[in-house]
C-alpha cells in the first residue's frame, strides 16, 4: 500500500500520540508499505522543539518512513487560544507539502486527531481522487475543551462542534481507542458498529516486568524499605495533578514515603511552584526517562497513580495505564462508575479504583494499598497486558482492516458521499 499519514505529533517524541503514530508508521513500513508522514518537529511534551531539530521545513527518513516536517508556533505557556493558534499554524505550514500531494495518488490517507481539523486537508484529497481517508481519534479534543473549561466561548464551541461533526460524517472511516470514546463519537451521528476499535498498545520489547533489585530505585537513591508512589506521564490539565500535592501534604506522617512525579507538560511549572509553597519534602520531580529505562523506572514504584478529572471521563484514555499493566504494577486509578476505564479496570482486576477529584478517597485507597489490604485489586494486570495490549497483534489487526477496506475501495461510515 502507498499510505500518507497526517499528524502534528510523531517520533521521536517519547510519550503521547507521537509515540504511537511513529510506531504505527514504522510497523507499516516494515510490512512493505510505502509510507509518508506530514508532521511537525518533535516538541511534546516539553512544548519546546527538541534539540537537534529546527522549527523549519525538513525531510528525513525514519525507520523506513519518509517524514516531512513543517514549522509551527509552539507556545511557551499553553492556553486555549494559544493552542488553537499552535494547531492552525501547523495546518497552514503543512500546505507546502499538501499541495503537490493533491496531484499524487495514495491507497489511503490516515489523519490522526487531535487536532480534529487535520481531517480537512485530507478530505480534499478524497474529493479529488476518491482516496479513502481514515480519521483516528486519540482524544476527543472538542469535547474536552468544552467540558474542562479550556474554551468557554459558546459561539466558538458551536462552530468547533459543528465542524467536527461535519468532518466525521464525511471521512471514509473513523477509529478510536476505547469503548467510551466510541460511544461519544456515535453521538456525533455515526453508526457505533462502524467505528473501528484501534486501541493503544505496549511494546513488550521495551516494557516488561523488572525485579525490585533491577529497578531504578538504587539509581534514584532509594532503598528497599522506601515506599515510592509514582505518577509518570504528561503533566497537563486533564489529570487533576494538584491532588498529588494535596495527597503528599496529608501523608507526611507515613515514614519513608516519597511521591515521584516524572514527566513534562504545560502544568509542570505550576505544580513545582505549588509544591515549593507547601514545602513538600516527601515529593520529587524528575524529567522524562529514556525509553530503554522505562521498564526499570516503572518497576521502582510500589503504587502508580492514574488521575483524571471527572469531566475528562471517556474523552481521553490514559495511555500510561498500558505500561503500568505491562510491568505488573499496582495502579491507583480515579474513575467514575460507568466509564470505560472504570469498567475495564474493575472487570479485569487491573488496579484499585477511587472516585475522581476526591482527595479523601485517594488517600484512603493509597493507605490501604500500602498496608497490603488491596493486593488482589491488581491481580489481573500482567495477564491483561499480555492478552489484550500486545503491540504486534494490535498493529497486525489494524493493518489487515486497512488493507481489506483499501482494496475494496469502499467507505465504512460516510452517508454524505
């Protein structure tokens, strides 16, 4: 197949959407597909262009994939309006690569959301050449912007919601990563049975169980008797990470207990300032760890925190969960009853569940785990990762779907064609 992938995030970004898009493209190229990617220079989650890259047009080959990079506006402080400008700047600059590609043929085009509006340039190619356009949704960006209060202007929200609905009903297919997101997308006028499930995965060659002795504990200066509570991932506004600070403040009485926050993101500077103000001697911040140390880093923790705000339920699916399960870790997860995350965790015994945005419940759950009272909650973690999150199986299955529907050159859910 000759494929074009369009997404703002891409390898070598270590976390988030760019990591998954990069691994997907590399897998397709390894199967013999001719793959091009239109993307930006790596900037996430630091919100700063990665060292060794310029914020300029650049072409390179990565893992057999031809990568076309476009400059964009990268705000130092991420706000709603600046995020919109950031994304629009990428769409505009990417036209330099899109225009000549409107005169070329592809077997399929895959746009990755967010940003949700990346489907529009791809849709033009569909109109010109009847090219199948598949829109893969990692986050329901417009819903999150509304429900989390990132965008409050009602008129703007109506325009964004209408544009998203119009787009999703005109692309050839829509895929997403969880049942809850599938239900949310169906509410935008799509047939839920025709929304393809394409979940995120775990690379078993990089993330696997590691013994306590071989973990990063010693490297970080901790002994076997220290108790480590870890949050690792994007430091954004969807997670309610200030609760980690409140939790550390309330649990100063627990000896040898340390909270570790590992990652980068728009909320990091604010969290560090608040932690300093609270004088939290039992909390440390660390930068993102390299991929070859990911398993050892995760294995160092006694408990992993997976936090989300109530409003983010079923709008995003925390990708960090997959890695925690792969190392057999015990996750303390905030999720409301009835959400996909809650249902999957409870039915498969993947961790301990507590109500979101409830520090008392979070503290109670953590104290019970540390006391050994909730060990059975996470007894299914490793088995679930092996059976449902294997990278090779998931990517193989998606390529089969892509190949089958591309050959048929039919659309899955496009009533307006």
